[in-house]
C-alpha cells in the first residue's frame, strides 16, 4: 500500500468547479426514490378528499379489498391508535391553538386533497384501479376560505372544537422591547404617512421531483427512503409521532430533486407509508402524482399585509407598523406558524427605522396547510417594505434609490443592531447599489422612461428597485429557543482520513440540488491540502450521518460547512501531533501548508497522506494517541449572517393589453465570500426565476367550494427560460464576520429580492396613469384593469 | 398517474382503422399524438375500453399537392408542419400558428389532425384552418366525405367526425403570395391562447385585395371574423383603416370567462389583437 502523492495545488475555494453531482442528477440515472425497488415490494395509492370540509360518515372498501392484486385497504380508523398527530415544532405562543392532525383522516376532512384511505397492491396500476372502488359517504360541512371573513364574529369554524379560527397572535413592539420608539406615536406625529395593504398570494413550491417514499420494515430497523430535505428531523419525528423507537428507524434521503422548502416537512404520506409497511411486514412504495402534490404537499406565502409607514418630508422613515393575517390552511405542519415570524425581523430591512410595531394573527382555513417556501417569511417582509419605500419616494417626488440611501445603514456602521433586535454582521449597500446602477444604465433608462411618457407610447417603461437583506444560516440555537422553536440550529460534520489518503466527509445537512458535494470538496481540499477528487461527501442517511439538522434557510454553507471545517481542523491538529513525533521535533515547530507538515526552517517534511497511512499501521504513534484520523464537530453559529444586494428591473408594459415584458434585470448580490461562483450564479438565477414567478405568473387559486382550480401545471404557471430575460448578475464581497469562512448564504436571495423589484417596476411604468398598486401576480388582465379603471 | 386498463390496436391502413372502429362495441377512442388524450386518460377523466392508434398508418402522414390544393395527412406532426416547404410557401398562416403551439417535445408528438379533431376552442390551429377555408376529409364505414371547416367545428371538443369515423386529410387551398400572421396572447410561452387571431391578406399594391381573419377562444368554436374581412377589402393598409376594421372583431363571438380573462377583457383583447394581426400580416 502506498500513499497517494500530494497532488494538491490549493486554491480550490473560489473556483467555478463543475459540479460533481450533475452528471447523475441531470441524466436521472441515480437513486431517486421512485427509481428504487425491493424484492416483494408493494405499491400504495392514496384516496384523497374531493371536499374541503366534510364529515366522513362511512367508508365502504369491501369491493376494493376484493379486487385483483389488492393486498390491503387501510382507512384512518385502522391506524387511529398508531398514527398520532403530525408534529408542529414551533408553538409561537403559549396559548397557540393547534388542532389534532391525523395523517389519515378519521372522521373529518379539512381540505380538498386530505388523505382518506390507502390501497396497497402488487402493482401501482392495480392500486389506482382499486381507489375508484372505495365508496366514501361524506356529509358537507361549511367551508372557510377567506382569512378576513374567517376572523369576523360568527364565522363558520374550520375546527369548531377550538372555538375560533385564530391560531395565535404574535406581537413585537420596539417600545416594549426597548429597541426603539412607539410606531403609533411616530405615525401620529408624522409629516408623511403611507398606508398600503398587500396580498401575498398562495404559492405552490412545485419542486421537480414529486414526493416519493419507500419503506422497508423487514430488517431490525425499519428503513425509509424519502424525497425529503430533512432526513434527520424526519427520523426523530417519526419516532415521536408513532412511538416506534428512534434507534429502530433509519431514514435515507437519496438524491432528491428539489424542495424549495416544500420538502421541509414531516408529511402524512411518510407516516402512512411507514405505518402501512410495518403493519403488512412488506416493503411499500408510494409516489405522488403532480396533481396530488399540488393538492396535498404544503403551499407557501398567503398573507394579507397591512402596512403604515411614517416619514418626514425629506424621506427619513420615522416609524413602521405592520399588521398581518397569515393563512395556516387546515392544520399546523412542521413550522407553519413560525413562517410569518421569520419575517417579523426583516420588515425594517436595511433601514434604520426608529420605531417598529409588528403583529401577526395566524388563521385557519379549509385549504392545504402552508409552510416554508423558499425564503419563508423573508420574501413577504422584503416585498412589503420595498414596495413601501417606492411608494414613499413617489409620494415625495424623490428618486427611489435616494430614499433608500437616506435610510439605509452605512457600511461603516456595522455591526448594526436593528430595531427588531438582530445584529447585522456586515454589509456595503453603497457599493452594491453603485455597481447595480452602473450595470443597469439607470440614468439612461430613466431618460427613456420620461421620453416614452412624453410621447404617450402605448408601451411604457418602468424601473423597479429592491435593496434587500435577509437572514441566513438558521440558526443560533439560543435564538431559536427564545422564539419557542422546538429544536436547535447547530449542524454536524465529520472528516475521516482513509489509509490511502483519501477523505470521507460526512455532513448533517442534506442537499437536494444545491451542490454540497462539490462545495464541501472544495473547502476540505483546501483545508487538508488534498485533491478535489480525493474527497467524497456523504449525506442524507441517518446511518452514516447520524446527526444533523438538514437543509433549509440558507444554512448549509454557513452552518453545515462550518462544522466540516471544524472537523477538518481537528484532523489537522491530530496529524500535526503525529507529524512532530514522526519528524522528531516539537509540535510547535511543525508548520502545515498545502497538505504538508514541515519542520520550521528545514526541508524535512511529510504529507498528510503519509500520516494517514502511518496512523492506519499504528506502529509508531505518540503515547496516548488513538490510531485514527477521524473527527467530528458540531457547529452552533453565534449569529445569523446577512447577505444583501441591489436588484434593478426594467419592464415594458403594453398599456393596450396589460402585458408585462421583462426587458432587463440586474442583480448585484453580496453573499460574503464565495466558495464556488458557478453554484452561486445558479442559485441566484433560479432564485430570480422563482421570485419573478410570484410577481407575474404563479398563483394557487381556490374556487368558492374550496377546490384548487390551479391544480395542474397547465393552470399554475411556472415560467420557463422562454419567459425570462437574460439576467445580468454581479457581486460585491463583504465577508461575514459570523463564521470563519466569511460566507453568508445564497439559497434564497434571488427569490427574496426579485419579487418587489418586478412589481415596483410594473407600478412605476404606469404610475403616471394613476396606478398605485397592482395585486400579485401582475397578470395582463390585472395590469390592464389597473390602468383603465374598474374593479380588479 | 396511471390510466385505467384499455385494449390497444394499431392498424396499418385507413381501411383497417375504419373496420376496427366499426367492430369495437365498447367505447373506443382514436389515439393520434396523445398530447391531449393521454393527460385525460391519466387523470382518469375518461376510461375508453379501447384505443386505436393511427401512428402506423403511412397514408396519414405528410403533405402533398393535389392540383390547386394542398393535402395534409391528419397524422402529420406539428414539427413536420413547421418545416414543410409546401405549407411555408402556400399556407404560411398554418405554419405560423403551429410555431406557437406548446413546446418542442409536444410539437414532435402532437398532430395537425389531432388538434382539429380534438377541437379545443383554445387550440391554435382551428382559427387558421377556418380562416383559410380548409376542407376535412373524413373516412367511415360509408366511405369518404368532405366537410368544409365552417361546418366541421360543432361545439366545445365536438366536430362533425362521427363515432365510427376518423379524420384522414385536410385539404387547403393555396394562398400563394398572401401575407399572414398569427397573433397569440398567452401568459407563459407554452400555454394555450387566451385569445388568438389568425390573419391572412392578399396585397395589391398598397391596398388589401382580400382578407381572411379567424379568432381563437372567442366562442365554443373558432370564429370567422367576416365583418373585419369585409371592412378591410379595398382599403389601404393604414393603421387607422385596420383599427376601424378591427372594431368588427366581436361579430359572432360569444366569449366566456376564466381565470386569465373575463368577458370584457377578452373582447377588448380580440379587437386589439385583430388590429395587430392584420397590421403584422399587411406589413410583412
Ligand atoms: C404541454 C402542452 C401544451 C400544449 N399547448 C398547446 C398550444 O399552445 N396550442 C395548441 O393548439 N395546442 C396545444 N397543445 C395540444 C397539442 O397541440 C395536441 O397535440 C393537440 O391538441 C392534439 O393532438 P394529438 O395529435 O396529440 O391528438 P390526441 O391527443 O391523440 O387526440 C386528441 C383527440 O382527438 C381525437 N383524434 C385524434 N386524431 C383523430 C383523427 N385523425 N380522427 C378522429 N379523431 C381524432 C382523439 O380521439 C382525441 O379525442 C398542448 C399540449 C400539451 C401537452
């Protein structure tokens, strides 16, 4: 056995490395859950409620049970004793109301799409055939769909046993917290006040790979493969929900095709498949259809936001009051109630707002539960404040960039503690804005806009601004504790040197498209001085990565990679001790660089690979040193990190038809130090598409019976490349001071920043025609109506 | 999603297909490109006992000339229509409308005949076919018959093709030297029309000598905008004249409302898009 020669040139971090995982992910020749099959495996199909609110009087499955290939039909009554209640990990207030949440409905359904019964059969086709033979006798109950009317006295109730449709009200007030003045007083005494109500429409995460689950109950452990973002949380919650011992459960998230928060969940489908497979003692697989995904996987956004802003005549903001209604849907899922609370800290955004009041009431309706969706709370907040800043500028006749500059935190004022109690690590809003302005050709576009207005052109030009920040790196555990969240925010990592000098990295964060394998390899290659291809990154299996808190909230790099860095540093520290012993010098005289340990001032050196082999042989180790070069670390961040950026969007609005065309889009993001610029670029571009989709295209629509009418991809309009312009992207780099890598997180930035940039731009295009707001998505009909009057 | 079980037959000739249709006693459906039918089966909105796949019938493929007419086989794919030299020369409007259908994958599978037989009022090929006065050749147990486009489209998803018949050819008069444009209005690139306008004009110097205009999704069937056509004939192609003619766009329409457009907005769009389609055709 020979150790690999040290081939490492260093400088991996910062390179636009092609992603290791892409060949298999793009070709689909990989372990997607639905690609897997086990001996004797059964297929499960789910019967879902067509009604939004009904009592289940009786389920007759006798015919289905007798059909060809059918192994079992299971109803809620059959699992009532085992299924427990689906977990909600975030009781935001002590008196929060939360209904019992069965995986399989027992005597009542509360949204159209809720699981009512399952068929297990030898083939998926037979399972689907048998679904049609199940007869459910439903008794209609009154349907509650609109949040505002749900909150009126005497409204019908989603859950009559709770006595109200309000789940909880959460309040923050800067005067009470001692971080600022009273927003009400600021408003009362203001020279200028702006009042607006915005609607955050309901969105569907629309991840590419449908949810899929395979459960094998035949071993000592029950193994679940699931297309999930959160294998570790899932294992824990399966144990807590079903009462099966944690050490008897193994969860694997194999390659997962996207999530956007939509797979940050412990789903009814997972619990049902788990229980049914265990009941039958056979492997069972369930894969949802797109239609099922749309009517049962959690939705996102859905808030009504009432804002009041106080300012003086020169554009300085003096206070902000925010009152939200947030639609929970029918049940509280994993972090449903906390999503609007994540936004509570971001309404003040990059601005020095001296007085702030926030309140949010969470409301039940007979719709699919909402929960995290890319940005979770922060896009809502950013949208609202960035729209308000544009409205303030219009009211005062000022340039929207000038109003922002008057209020934002200057780069030499960091770290800066905001009115909502967060401490921003670093930032340079001036630099990002200057760069964006230049790339955009801001002044020339403003001149063209004026010219088109003067000419009365049928196509009007609008310019939209969004200077945003967000909090990434969920999260310091003590902060989560203060917010009553049920878990911490640390992450786990491990590094193992193999005898041949190759490296296995284990990470507790769980990629579903982000490119962890590539980025972690770059980081570890530099840290240990080994080759990029000599690093293998393992993830998403509770057996190999026994501990973790998974991937969401732009936390993987800022928290997850930091754990890996700390583990790598422990390996180096131990290797240094061994190197000193091998080279017969004092530990303090050993320098480490580029994978080599050198005795200071000499040319005596040894490589980390040679040490790995020596450790394996263990023939001559220092006294008391264990023969291993493995280490583990758990990183709990001290603080969040706060990426920011300036996005500028130019739209052309056809005033005859209301059609909006994106003409140009400039995104200058500051995500701190960059590990792989190509991955960052991919996150930004995809994020922009998703945020623009909210502004212009996507909306989950329910009719008055509570049926989702945008239930297919023909009705729920996810834009494609053909609908989007070529984005101009650039970066400024202001390192984070929160972590040793200086990284800030980029997973949600594009989505958070782009929605207000686009809507501001559309409103700007037609403001001179008397338009002050257009509801999202800005469809051609809505834009046309806004211009030409009449009810929207 | 998985369709309910069905029998499947793939005849090799039109005659065999007609016989298979006649022999089937249960509900039978013709399968062309499957781009509309398969989603319906997979969502279990229909569960025919048998599918008769026209994919192997060579006679139904391709475009040829027959005297003054072009003949398009019903199973000619959208992709082949887009690239066919005869259609590009003599019936450009059909090509331009086909360019706007769906995405490349769908255009490789979906067929010209399937689109017409499916008769979705939001489908983009119906209005051009109507505007160009094409004729449909239908084969059945009593032989072949020819139905003009004006009588072919009966209602939503309903045509003159009987249960025991199939659409086999579409005969298109040659519009050599005509200028055409299909103006489609939708929200994302791959979507069906909210409103579409098909226009073809025969120019004579600065004048419009003849015009053909058809509207997509303004009624349960495609609508021929004869009022617009008449107003255009003999006019100079000025923006004013075209806009005035487009005021007649609503004659004979009965639009409905959906999430993308209510009736008033749809009517407004029909006029604006008619004006744009005619202008683009006249100035192309
Ligand atoms: C994602 C997507 C986007 C689309 N976008 C558009 C669009 O923008 N514009 C547009 O116009 N269309 C669009 N379509 C529809 C597409 O053009 C279809 O190809 C077309 O509507 C049907 O053609 P087909 O050959 O696939 O027919 P099939 O789906 O096979 O059949 C459709 C119906 O017609 C009947 N039929 C088919 N051929 C015959 C025949 N020869 N004789 C008698 N009956 C017959 C079938 O029995 C069936 O009822 C889209 C489809 C998809 C999947």
